[in-house]
C-alpha cells in the first residue's frame, strides 16, 4: 500500500517554537518537543473531529500512568498513526518524533520517513530510512524507501545499492523492480530499464510501468512498441505490500474507526456519544453485519429493545442470506413476539443448517410451548452430537412438558451420565422420578432429594423434596415444605395439586425459568439494566 492512498483531509498545522514540555488541551492544541502545534479540525465532520479529540485526550491520560519508555513510545506512535491515517502529516510527524524520543523503535522512524517524504522533506526521510536499515539491515521495505528517496536527490549510485539489497529480499516486487528501472533510466541504460520494467509488468500490470516501457522502447528505436505500451498508460502505480502502512490505513476515519470511538466513549460512560459513533459507523457501512449487530447489542444492553430489533431487521434486509443475523433477530424477538422469533430461527436453520440454529429453534419452541417440535429438534441434536449433555437435558425437559415420562427419564439419565456433576440435571431427574416413576423409583427420588438438600439447602431443593414427599404419600410433610416457600410459583403449583389430591402434571410451574434454555434466557445484568431504564 502506498502512502498517497491515504485520505486527503483539510489540514492546517501551525508550529511555533516555545518550550520543551508536552501537554494538550481540546482544540487540538499541544506543546510537544519545544513546539506549539494546532491541528485544525475545521471542515471535518463532527464525529470525526470529536473522535480525534477523544483519541488525543485518551493518550494524554494514559501517559500519566505509563512508566516504561516502550509503552510511552507505543502510545505516542499509535496517536501518530491515527493522525497519519487522516493525512494530518505535521501532527503525525510530531507524534512520531515524540515516540522516537521515548524509545527509538524502527517502526516509528520508518513511518516518520514516509510522512517526511509526503511533506517533501526528502533529506529528513533519508535520515529516518537510513536509521531503520542500520537497526534492521534486512528490512526490505526500509531499503526500498531509502532507494526511492536517494533517487529523488539524484544519488542514483547509492539508490541502486539500496534497491538491489531490497530486490534480494523481494525479487518479485513490482514496486522495487520499477524503482530499479527508474535508476536505470536516469543512467540512460535503456536495455536494463526495459528488463526491469518487463519483469515488473509480468508480476503486476501497472499503468505507470506501461507508460515507462513505452518511453524506453522509444529510446530503443522501436516506435511501434512504444506506441502500444504508451496506449496502456494509466495513473495506477506498481504496488508494494507494506504491513505498517496497512495498519495506518486501518486507523483512517472509517466505519471500524467509529466502532473503536464508540467503545472509547462507552468505557468513559458517555452513552450518547457511543451511540452516535456507532450509528455513524452503521451509516458508513449499512451492510456490515458486525457493525450492525454491535449497535444492536449496545441498544439492547441499554434496554432499548425496540430500537435494537429495528437495527437487526435493517441488517436482515441488507443481508437476507446470513444465518447469524436471523439468529440474532430471533433471540431479540423471543420476549415480545415468539411466533416471529420462531420464523426467524427457522430461516437461520434453513440458511446455515447448523447446530446453533437448531438449538435456538428448539429453545424458542420451548418458549412457545410447542413441545413436540422442541423434542424433535433436540432429538436430532442428540443424534448429531451424542456426547452433548446439554442437548439430552433439554430433550428430557421437552419430553416432560409433553407428558412423555419414559422418554424423559431416559434422556435425563443420559445427560447425567455425560455430566455427572450437573446439579440442575439431578433436580430434574428427582422430580421426573417422583412424577413418572413407580413406587420404588419415588422412594429413591426422595432419598436422593434428602442428600442433595444437605448440599444445597435452597428453595428449589426444598420444593423438590416436597414433590417426592407427595410421590410417596407424605402429604403433611409436603404441605409443610410447600407453605414455607410460598409465594414461589412451584409452591403454588404443588399446593393446587394437593388440593386436588393428585400429583402435579409437570415438574415446574408453567412460567418457571426452568423451562427456558440458555439460548433465550436473559442475563441478570441485562434485566437489571432494562428495569433501571
């Protein structure tokens, strides 16, 4: 990637000699390395300007706690890359310089050299690239940049030396070959220039290389070839793979940049600014699934469920063949429109045909009390993944809800075999035995309930014991346990069954969270946020 590909933005950087210190305030106006410099953000979009200010403030705050020269250099250099990406070259130069003063890392000298070339300070760039090569003799990119800079000054001999060293390390680089051709052209060695240009063209068909080939063929006297090659000219220059410049470009004011800005704002508690930055990112990349789902997640965490659903619906419209988006929509819809959530989950399964989509569909079927559908999907999942205790557990729950006692007991036994320490599975097994088993099974269930109650003396276990007492006919003991736990939903369910002089038809109350699989169960944190909102 070439530095001239970076975005061209309005820049006005004023430098005035002052004092040797370093501090900044919003503007952005900073003292650094004895200079006052002001980055004029006039003409930039509001989110862009605010993001640059926020990034600058963050670095200044971080520098107050960073101790090691390496970490301070990293902080300064990262800010320099941010300015560089926006083509704020003077500000980038100063931050790279400050980074080098903290710790003379080759990458900051290399990037400062590129900035100085773009500024027209060729001799300064040569100093930087030379320093990099001294630190890293095999740095082919620094050798290439040094060769190009030396050629600009007219020192073609030293330029060729540097470029030949670069060619040894990347012999098929179209940019290096084209630069060697330029040096040969300067020396009027037309045959060598032709060779380098043809090698460059063979690797990558660049319009600039074609134009130079036309000129060289003209010098060699072949006017027909010259005309043919000049006809292929274009402004496209030969490229060079430059990971550092790609890293710079990634920091440009782009959708991803605004996602980062949103995270910064979120971390410092500025919710409105975080949402504004995320919305700006979404507007810049309306089809980006990751950005859209990120914005929806932020809205959901703030309790703004309707807006979150609308954002995911927008992403669905833009990406109708993406199963992950349909799954996210289904997960959001389950608490407001379970029928629509089921439809979305079915779309996800149709598109991806994977286990996560099936598990979500089964979970939503449990929510909708479509237990036969849930059971069939969980049964398919246990066939596909016979070692997954979770699927057997929920197959047992679906069968319990569907009054399939024998099937539920087999499934929960398999879940416990696969995960023996799963406490919830043992609770389900005890309650299932109390409701579905014969006399001996109910006695065993009561004995196990007494043992587990000593390990976890909570309401769920006390009511589990109550069910087993009902199963073996100990009505008074059951009633005492039930009355102590009212108004627990399970206590109300068991009390109603006792009044009818019969066992309950299900092991848990109809609206109990025990019927909600993990895929649709909201976290306590999210519920708290929504209640607070």
